[in-house]
C-alpha cells in the first residue's frame, strides 16, 4: 500500500514520462524522490533547530526546502534530471556545511561523527543520482572539505558549539544513525537496480531467443527453396522447400557441403563463392547479375546444369556478416523459371516464373503504370489484379518514399544498375508494410527495356523486432556500464569510510585529556 502511494505521488510530481525511455524515466523518478525527501525533511530539521534556538539554521532549512520545491517544479517541466540532480546534491552539501559550522562540528571539541559519516552519505548520494563522472567530482569536493576540517582540527581551531551540552550526545548519535540508515538505503537501491538489470537481461535474452526461433521458423516455412552455409561451407539451414526440390532431407545435408545440383561449377554454389571471396564475386558474375544491394545481396539469372535435367533459375544470395563486417556465412534462395512444366530460357521465363511465385512481384511499364500484378501481391497487399493493373504504383507507396521509388524505376529504364532499397507500402486496410524491393529490367526480343520488374520481400515483422532488439540492447549496455561503475565506486567509498573510522578510533584512544581550567 505504501509503495503504491509513493508511486502515485511520484507520478503526480514528475508528470507523464511515457515519451522517455526506461533509463531516463527511472532517473527522473529517482531525482524527484530525492528532491521530495529534501523538501519535506529539511523543514522538520529546521523546527528542531528553532526549538533549541539556532534561528539561522531554521531559516537555512526553510530556504533549502523552498529551493527543493522549485527544483521539483523545474524537473516536471523540463525533464533536465542531470542538471537538477547536481543542484539537489549541491543543496544537500551546502546545508551540511552550514550545519557543521553552526553546531561546532568542525572544531576541536565538535561532533566528529556527524562530519565524517555525512561525508560518506554525501558521496554515495552524489554517485547514485549523478553517475560516476559527477559523483567523482563531488567526491573530490568533499575530500577537499574534509581536508580543511582536518586542518582546523590540527591547528586547534575552536568554534562555539551551539548544541546544548546535555543534548550533544543524543544529537550526535541520532545524526550518526540516520546517516547509517541512508547508507543502507542507498546500498539497497544499488542492489535493487542490479536485480532489475538482471531481470531485464533475462527478458531480453528470451526476446532474442524468441526472435531467433521466429527467423528459423520463417525460413523453414518459406515456400522458396533456401539454404544457409557457415564460413566452412557447411550447411546450417535447409528448409522444407529445398527438401521438396531436391529430395534431400535436412538430416542428410546439415553439416555437409551444399548439394551439387545447386553448384555452378567446381567452386560450388554462389553462396560458397561469397564466403570464399566476396570482393571478386561481382566482377566474376557481372553478366549474370540482374540487381544488387549495397549490403552485398545479389539477384542472378543463371542456368544450373545439375539441377534435375538442367534448368534456368533466379538466384538471390547474400553474405552473412558480424558487427565488424566479417563474413560468417551466406544465404541463397533458388526459384525455378518454368512455364507449364517446360524449361524456358531468357527474359520470357521471368514472367512465367513469377506469376505463381510466393513473392509479391509486379511490373511497371514505360508509362509508369502497373502492367503485371501476381497472386502473391493480391494476398499480401490486399489489392486485386483488376484494381491495380493500369494504375500507378505510387498509390501503393508511402509519400515519404515516393521520390526514391520513382528514381529507382527511372534508373532501371535508363539501363543503370540498381541496388535494392527499402520502401514503405500500405495495404488495402491502410496498414503500413515495409519491404525490401529488388528491381530489374524486362526486355523484349531485341533487348530493349520494356518494363521494370519489382520483387518485394516483406520485412515488416523483422524490422520491428530488429528495432526493438537494438533499442533494448543499447539500453542494457548503457545501464550495465553505468551500474558497474557506480557499484565499484560504492565499494571503494565504503572501504574508505571504514578505514577512516578505524583511524579516528585509534586516534581518539591515544589522544591526551584536554586541559581543564
């Protein structure tokens, strides 16, 4: 109940944080909670000082509370949590210094426990709210302050203690216990963040594993014969369509080289050549390449002599790379170009083959109108053949992508090579669809370009999952780095605090009794 009430109060103080990412919204709530505690706690402390007749500290506490409330309002309006976290830490640091000076905590006869323990609190609060960099700066400032206090102590500086003699012991003990509770609270907060990060990492691991299984399922259920090889030329994926085309089951081919029916020569398949020497691939097969992409994907029209009795196929192949661009494998798709069970060569095979292709494919004529619209387009985009043929394909393309689409089609009719691009379509229900489009020319018998064939690969689900994974991984890396730095600094500060306490205790035991008048 209390946790729910605190969460509701923080939502009121911070406003709507839905537009911020998870890390930023968590920082805003942490800073708001600190400013809230500072704004509510300082007036209570001020009343205590007013009761014991230290009026200056009463007004200082009220001023600190007022500045904390103003900071909360600015945080709600601007979301500048880094600047306001540092300002809140400054308020706490300034308040502690004034309290020490006014209560005699920095003199020979002052309350040393209050000074040293709250220095530790100050450092931990700074690290937790502002991060490692600013926390180090604040720690350096606190060390300078502590050095100055040690200098006053060594020179025998005396400052009148404003705390009554009978109240000094309970006052010092209370300040000490409150400081230890704050240290414990911050340690729990660090542990809570570590556990939350661990849970998020597990969720992201499940998400990644789910995406991997999704891609494998998508590849396995694809009606286009597709296989994947690793950098050692061994088959690691062999889908159902490949099995139906070749009669070879995945259990027979996995871990071995690709079936010879897909080979174009002694060097193996196009995928094998991409793994072996991707730089020389384009030059070697220039006459067979229909289109290519900047990422290294190629569409080739080629005759495979060992495929059944020999056949002409459309091959789409691309390298698989890691984050640094090193080739780790390759993927290859094969589509037979046939008409009524007979092998057909040349450009006529294209339309005959793509009519029943599972890929959404359409053709644009020289007037910029759709002259061919296959069944897969009807199924995926929802628009019928009767409706689309004779109309401009720009009605299908999002306005933002229309200039690039128009330029890509024009480049094909000019005879230029084209690298596939990503476009955004809308289906019959107005829902957005992202595709990777491969464009290549349709020629007549004389070799003149009479149309532009557009082969579309739906990447909507993959694009959304990839964006979600990239965002999650980036947040996880940043959070893990920040939490690790803060956790290490916390351990060093606690160790330093313990060493200082042990040194102070030894010094107190060996110090001589003060002279009495």
